[in-house]
């Protein structure tokens, strides 16, 4: 096991970058480990995620991707993380957790999302597999998630 915090590791030719940060969610929120001021998290943390990585591993989800909280009826992901991932970093796979109700995977296809990429859009298309690995409520701990990755 290797703990990665704001660093890259290479596992048999697969480049993985990990970052544990999440936007701070309020004064009385119990789970405050690795919380960061929302107004500064993009500049201080997400802009340091390198390009040319295969897998991005973060604790929090990007805004609007498997981050919906039905109790509060809102998306709780990080907008700055979404912007960095789809406009600059462009990993093949982005693994995250934190939002248990969003457990599962979504495929982002750049040609279908030009509005998200805006003026940073490039002519080359790319896909990002977003996977929320938070424990699915009601399921046992320890059930593996298998992702076939051919590089």
C-alpha cells in the first residue's frame, strides 16, 4: 500500500496522482479532515494536479458528477475540480468518493460537453471515466470494484 498526498506514483507504467482535499462544508460539519477553504482550493490545490496522468484519485467529487445529495437536494462536488479536470488535466480515469448516494460510474465524452469546456476546448476529443467509489449505502464493506484499464 502506498499513501499518496498531492503526489504522483507510477504503478507498472500507469501514472496516478492522488489528493485528499475537499472544500470545507461549514462550521459544524463533523468530517473536517483535509478540508480547505472553498474560495482557495482551486488555486492552492487543484491547479497543482499535473497533466499527462492516467488516473486521478481525489476524496471529493467534481461538481455535478455523481455528487448529488438527495437530503439537501443539491450538488456538493467542487466546481474548481471539475474545471481543472475537464479543461486541463484530462485523466483517463478520475476516482473519488465522499458522496455515498452517487456511487457508480459516468463516462464523460468531450465532444458532448463543449459547454463545460468553453473557450478551453480543443479540437481533439477525449473521454474521462468518472467513478464514485464511496461505499454504496446498504452494501457490505470490502466489495471490490474492478475497472479494466488498457494503456
